[in-house]
C-alpha cells in the first residue's frame, strides 16, 4: 500500500472480508442445521471470532508485518515442519473459501439466468467461469481488484441493511412464521454449536485486517478498535439477517432454496423484484470476495514459498504476478466442481478453527510481550479446539465426505511439508 490507511479503511477491510460470499453461501445450510436457533448458531460462531480477534489485534500490533498469520506462526515456531504445515493449511483453506464463494455465485447465477436449461450444468458453468474471470482480472490489474472490493462493500452493506429494515417491517405485518424462532424450534445445544461451526467460514475474513496493520494510522490506538468494531458489527448483522430469514419463510421453503435462501427470503416482502435485487447483490458480493481471495491467497502462497516452506518454484512470476494465483484458481475450480456446499463449508471451517486455535495459543505464549490477558488467549484457543472437534464429530454422522475432506486436507498439508523439508535437506547434502 502507498501511504497510511485510516481506522475506517481497516474496519472496511475486515467487514468486506467477512461479509463476502460467506453469508450468501451458508445461511441456508445454517438454518438446515440449527432451525429456529440459527441466530444463536451465528452468535456462537461470532463469540469465537470475537475472542480470536483479541489475539489477532494484540499480535498485529506487536508484529505489524504484511504476512499476518504466516508471520505469527513463523515467529513462534520457527521455520520447521509444524509451522510450514500450518501455513500450507492457511493457503489451502483460502482455496476452500474460493470454492465456497464460487459455489454461492453458481447457485445464485443459475437462479437469475438459465444458460443451458439444465440447472446443475448452469451452476458448474457459472462456478468455473467466475473463478477464471477473477484470475484474469488479478493478472491484469490489482488496482481493479481493489476498486471492485471497495465498491462492493458499500453496495452489499446498503442492500443487506435495507433487507433487514424491510424484513422486520414485513414480519410485523405478517408474523405467522415468527414462532419458528421460539426455543421449541431450536435444535439441541450440540447441533446449535455444530451449526455455528459449519458456518464459521462466514466470519474468517476478519484476519485480513492483520495484513494492513503496518499501514494503519495511530496503530497503537486503532488496532483493537479495527478488529472489534468489524467483528462486532458483523455479528449483529448476521444475527438480524438470520432472524429475518427464519421469520420470512417456512422451514420447508428454506430447505428447498438452501443454496440461494437470502434471495428467497426477500420474495414474500418485496416479490420478484426483491428476489432479483438480492440475487444481484449476492453475485456482486461473491464476485468481489473471489477477486480479493485470489489476490490474498496468491500472496500467501508466495510468502510461504519465499520462507522455504513450499518449493521456490512458486516464487516464479507469470504475466508479472506469482504463479500461485493460477495454481490457487485451478485447485478451486477442481474442488467446487467435485464436492457439495456442506462438505466445502465443513472443510473450510475446520481449517480456520484449527489455525485460529494455534494463533490464540501463540497469543497465550506471548502474553507478556503483548501486554495482554493470557486467560482470554487461552480460553479462545480451547474454544476453537472444542469447536473444531465438535464440528468433526457431529458432521461425521451425516456428512462423512466433508469430515474426510477436512482431515485429508490437514494431513496433506503436513505430509507435503514433511516431504518437501526432507527433499530439501537431501539436496543440500
């Protein structure tokens, strides 16, 4: 970045990172898991995000490097197999997020415009095309990516806040579905927690603030504010969206429209126009999230390779940009076309919960340097770990594929690092 960014800019980066494609992709999934307790599921996930934001704020202020999570992990654990495995997991988790956003784009796009007359084929075309277009844009102009993201944040927040306002007005006039929010329609506490953890990916974007802290004005005063205001605002936003959605549609309709439920929730109040407006908002939002994530994940891949935790080949440039951009996009296209939304969301949430547990542990170990409260770091680390285990155990009963993908990705990241480090040491002999 050139020059300094303001507190408002840093908050926008965090909100933009969180309110990207996640809420459009996982809202229907959240309702299918938590039913009337969906707002509580979002609250569970939000509390863990807020506690983790405390660790990120303290670490970012102490180590304001552009690498963010990668720098925190390497600073604590050195340049070994463990840190390399965790950093690889971060990169792969970004790829999973790209797949999640592309999945949402495909579902909403197919509802808006039919290309072939076959919905499933249309979804695959939209998913693959948007990732390819985002890759091309990233190679052509990083500045354009930034402009798309800035404009998108304003558009999607204005429309989502309007959706909430109109939604509550509609609920006051037609309260028949409001009883779906009553406690007797909540799932049991384990399912509520599990539902919150499956949709945790909707919050993970706050960690992008860490990459901009080195350019933040009045860093000492504004770092914590940037993280807490961004996460706090998004928790409230998600809970209100969940209330409006569950109150607007019967559970069966939500299940039938799971992949594009936010647009469907606007229909009873605003008719076809509301459906179309929210669908277009979802397309704009997921497109900007894909653009920004291709950029961020390509840079993470480059940083990891530069730290010799991935082959140096990934530091090579293609059209003036890291070759990791292309590799990231190709892997995302493969993933989104092979697996369903729930499996992708489970894998993404599991990856970030494990990474965040480790970042919170790093905060705990460094609490004296950070001048922070060690019990908050420790509690956040334990909660992330409990949430990670709960997610895998609960999902294993009805989504074995998602759990196997999640565990397979984690194992692959450490195995890849082990093989690479052993190969590197042999080459040096």
